C-alpha cells in the first residue's frame, strides 16, 4: 500500500517553541502533488509507532505570543 508519511518530530513543549512550520497554504500546495485517495500516516519516534489523521484530530487553536 502506498501512503503519504508525515514524520511527526517533537520540537518543544509549547506551540511558541515551534519554528519554521508550514502554513496551511503551503501544506495545501504540497498535497496537490499526491493522489486524493492516498492515505496520510503520521510516523512517530523514527518509525517506531504510527498514527492516522482524522477529521476530529484537526482543530483551530491559538496561543499567546511570547513577550
């Protein structure tokens, strides 16, 4: 089975510590190169564990900017 794998790398303990992440627009642009029916899989711990992406997993959120 072919699938699109996203390596889920830990970069911090709060959202303000994450630098250089993709925007929604960049992600949409990238995903346009893959077949619509291709499953998306998250890879954790260098491929030791895996997970899927479901509608209920995606939520808009916000955080306070660091002062």
